[in-house]
C-alpha cells in the first residue's frame, strides 16, 4: 500500500491496529482503542510512545505526528472533566487542537503474538518462544501462542551476573538500569520475560522451570520469598525499558502496511531520574 498516493485515514490505521491487537484481548479493567481523533483525518506520520505525558505529547507534536500510538492508557479510570486546567485535560486539548489522534493498545498488545514481550524477548535473541502465562482456554485470546510473557532459550548460557550486564546493554537505556536477585554465578539458559509489571507471574516462572525471570516492578517481600523458595533468579529492569522495544515492531508494521512515516520516542518516561550505587559495592561479597 506504500505506493498509493493518498495517505490512510485514522480509521484505516485503527482498523489495522484493532486487527493486530483486538480490544477483546484486553483485560476487563483495561481501556484500549481510539481515545481521540477524527476517523476521517489523514495519517502521514505516526509517533509511538509508552506513556502519554506532556513531554512525549510535545515531542509528538514537534515531530508533526497525526497519530500517537501509546501503550499505557491516558484515561484508564472514569473522568468527569477534561478541562485544560487539569494535567490530562491539557493533553486532550493540545492533541485535539493540533489535530492529532491518540490510540492505545495495552493488555491486548501484551497478550498478542507478536506482542510486547516478543519484542522484549527479541532483544535477548531468545528462541523457541512460548507464553509464560498462556491465555485461558475459552477466552477471546486463547490459542495462537498468545498470553502474557514469553519463555525462550538464550543463544548461549551465561551467568546471572553476565546476563544482568547484558540486559543493561541490550535494553533501552534508563537511569534505573537493571538489577538482579539470586546467585550471581547461577548459569542461565532459559529466560522468561514479561514486559511491564510482572510480579503476578513469579509463580508461573517457577512452574515453568526457567533459570531466570526478567520483568519490572518487583517488590521486596514477593521477590525475597520467591528466591528463598528456590525460584528462578530475578532481573528487574525499568518498566519503560521493558515495553519500549514493542514500539519498534508497531512502527515497522505500520510503515510496511501503509507507507506512513514513523517516529518512536526514546524519551525515558520512567519515574526514576537519579541512580547512585553505594561506594565500593563492586567489591562487596554477595550474601551467602
Ligand atoms: Zn506497562
């Protein structure tokens, strides 16, 4: 379609994104799909971002984007006002005034295959991918290798310490970096990854018998108890860094399908902006 003279409409692109990420695959609490924008407006440039925040909206509008594809919903809970005097209302006004549309694919993109965790797995070159938590039989997304997270084999075994450094190198750069829990010398061959908050899948990672599990938002007690029970080693990256790789896949797909221009934001929207390692921690012996 890249040879056609007229650009696709917002509705055309939404139809394709809804086909790839059907809203019925989203969790019940989630809010996905077209958030705002005229369906008949043309789309020449698409901007991809994990978060719709003032900084990424400014970047999108400066780039001349007609459509923003975002991962996290801007309006997840009920609102009674989008007055421009509010933080989110300001964003809604800025986008409508600029004539830019906003589309969200969240848990439906997590579940899809290829989806968010496939793109994350690809950063590690994982092969033989299968879902960490397959979509439930009988659910709208059942089958097709769909579900949350991916399990695969690393191209070569490495220690947990090596894998942690490797993860920091292959994932989008953040101040947070990557930290890991477990024996630094543990050999990792099979890795489970889950983009976004993966704490709810610690038991699934243990049941799958993987050597390590990489996700984000892993808290002290659930993580400590998981490791104490002999579960897979844990790697925790910044939430944004685990989901950002997916946007490249979306952009490539839209370029191929519609011949549109794409811009993917590398603006780190993780809340954490400062990181300091304690002095001399490199020499410290790990806990036995
Ligand atoms: Zn997320």
